C-alpha cells in the first residue's frame, strides 16, 4: 500500500497548481516555473492523505484531477483523484493479462501516464497504451508487444503535438535475427493508430524516458539508451545523430537547459589508472558464505541478499544496492 500526500502549497505553486502533465513535469525537467514550494514539509499535517494501490508511477495533475496507476489484485488499474480532497473520482481496470516479469524492486505499474486538458494516456508494459477522457470513459486502446527486460518496463510516454511517443527498448530479437526489436513508436492521440515507428536494432533493454529538444527551428527527440544518446528528427522520427560512451544500463532521463542536452549514466570504475578496492564489497557480502569456502555462489545469495553498488553506505540506504532478481 502506498499513499498520496498533498500539501496546501500544491494549490498555489504556479504551474504545478493546474498542470503537471507528465513524468517530472514540463519536458521532464522537474522544474515548475514561478512556483515557490516550502523548504520543509510537515508530513504529519498534509492537506489530505489517501491510500493508493501498489505501483511505481508518479502522479500527474490536470486542473482538478490527479491521475495515478497501480495494480490491484493482479489487474492494471488507472485512478483519478480529486485534487481538492483526495476523493477517488473514478478508476478503470484493464482485463486481466499475464503481467510482465519484473524485478522485485519494480512494479508492472511503473511508467508514469501523461495527460492534457481532455485526456489521460496510460502505458503498461504488460498491455500497451490506453486513452481515457477525464471522466474515465475509455477512448481507445492499443495492444503492444511486451518487452523483455531485466527489471521490467519503466520508460514513460511523452507528448509531441498530436502524437504520443513511446520508447520500447527490448531484449527480444527480431524474428530470425540477432538484432533487437527495440523501437520508438508514435501513436496518434485521436485514435491510437501508429503514425510512425523507428527501429533501434542495436539497443537492448533500457528504462530512460525521452525528452524534446527545441533548438533553432528544429525539434528533436532525445533518447538515452544502452551505450548511446541519440537524437531523432521530429515529426519524422528519423535518427540524426548519436553519442557513444554511456553505460549498458541507462535509467536516468536526459534534460535540456541553456541550449544543451544533459545526460548521465553511471557504472563502477573509471579511467584505467583507477584501482577499485574490492574489500568493501567483499566485507558487505561475506556473511552469506554459508559453507565457509571463501567463495560466494548463487545458491548462497538468499534471504535479503542485496548486490552492493556503494557498500560504503549504510545497508538500509536506498543507494546501497539492488536486490537480486528472483529466479
């Protein structure tokens, strides 16, 4: 069970008071121009608090409604809450489907929906895209192939004019090929039909959400994937450029500022002259060596075993590491 907590400042914080339409707000920047949120929040005194089902999506706001997704009894569900009091305005459950395999730290309801003044567009990796109006009436749905990834789907859709754009990076191969079936897909907001698709055959599973880069008279779609940052022309979707040097697993979203693109992806290590001390890592996992042979086998990685990314942090710190996927 998770909760939505809304504080009084939400109703008076400029842009986000009426519209926070997608993951991380305007163009994914995380910035609400003109807003002045409080420095400290009193968690014991929210304006209202309401329970929400299990999921990892972020809430989005359109005027009087807050939208969120979750899973309820194995069904993928979209919720609309009234901003003024947290009351559930409506919910819509999709027919039961086989849920994609996700890491225990993830959820089948991880992508954040996107909304405009009339509609809410929701993507679930296990199902595809669904469009509702703000009263909860389904307008259309588009079934999409379920991607295969290590952790489960998390990339969120974005809006460009009359299109909803989604990056589906996938470990599955194309039929009779060693190339992946990863792609960018643009759906028409009006009916969910495909406007265009751009293959990404050299990309495997990724979790980053794309962003739009307006420079000069051009608008480009910027996508961070495993190993490369790519730019695609809009509205055509044609790849224009790419930059290499990024890590295999890319999760963070690129952002735009001062006429530039900022993108990051991390991995342990560094330059050739940097020597990593293995002792902190080994000390953090040695107590799982049940047979005392000074080796750690997969069968010994049980219980709450967590693969440490930063073993210098406290064990319960969110940056410490990642639980291993279940077999």
